[in-house]
């Protein structure tokens, strides 16, 4: 077996630079396709949750009815989205395309990240690289879909219809609206990476299944706080968002337990 050449700090920086360049190229390429598909990107995706026939509202209406609420039934929006700067729409088009490009290129970004750190891992750990990239990507995309089809409609339904007085009419800035959609979607995508984070924390010995079980009640409080932050102040909304995060926490305990068992088996 040929021993790998030891790299200096400058060599590592050079290697990192090329990984970042390749990631940037992939993101820009995907962003270019998104930029060219402006009609689909904005009319169908970005402004989809503002339409009353967005199918999520029917699902949310039925879900809230099960717990005694009718927060999402008979949804109608009486607000406009405006651009108040000369370059506002073009800037929004650029940055929305880049965000979409990052989401599409996420598996490749993970692949480049893994290629950078894999030389410092053992050979048996490198064998799991494909599983790491696939699992992380699937969890990320599930989180993206959850953010788009659940958190976005929850937020828009509450904030878009909220009024302090009849004299005040809602006219939202374009960047403010897109920022809400972007934050909801990306935050959900990264939250769904929790099992992967717990896996690596367990591998390095920072987390154990006993620790996760012992602090489950504190984790539940944190989950409810996070749900309250990323959703409107509505009990039904917070419950709907908190349920999948609690499930992810339970899955993380199981993953941590499996990792500990494998480590004990090796020793």
C-alpha cells in the first residue's frame, strides 16, 4: 500500500481553494438554469404559496381541524408584493437564482466537502462516503420540501392576513417576501441534517445515547422554541412544525446507539 504524501498547510489551503472553486462553478451553473427559467421560478415556486389554491392549505385545514382549530381554512390574501428600488427586481432575480442553484448543487457541494476531509480519515471510514452524501442530500431535500410546503404557507397565511387596524393595508417589499421564503426553506433543510450531525458527534465521542435520552426534556423545550421562532405565533402551526423535529431527535438517539454498538464491537 502506497503511503499518501503528507501535505503542508499551504498545500491544504490550495486544495481547499480548488474545492471551493468547483463548488462555486456547480452552484453558478445551476443558478444560470434557474435564472433562465424566471417564469417557473417566481410564478410557480416563489409566489406559489400566495395562491389560495395552493394544495397545502387544504391539508393544513384538515390537520388543524383534528386538534380543534380552523386557522388555515377559507384562506384568502389581500396583499401586494412591491419592489421599491430601481434594481430591486433584478437583484431579487439574481439572489433567488443563486439560492436555488445552491439547493440543486447541494449533493455536489457535499461531495467536494467529503473529498477535502476524506484524506484525514481511515480507509474503512472512507467506504461510507457514498452513504453519507446520499443520506445527507435526501434529508436536506426533505427539509427543503417541508419548509416550502409547510412552514412557508404557515408564515404567509398568518403574516399576510394579520392586521392591526382596518386603515392599514399590507403591501410587502419584494426582498422581505423572498427573504421569508428563503429563510423558511433553508432553515428547514439544515434542521433536517440533525441525524447526520448527531452521527458525527457520536463518532468523536461528544454525544452518547444516554446523554440524548437524559436531556430529552430540554431538547423538547428547544424544539418548541425553534418552532415558535420559524413559525407564526399560532399553536397549531408550532405543533405541526415540532412533530417532525421531535421524530428526527428520536431517530438521532437510535443512530447514536448504533454507532456506539459498532465502536464497542470493534474494541
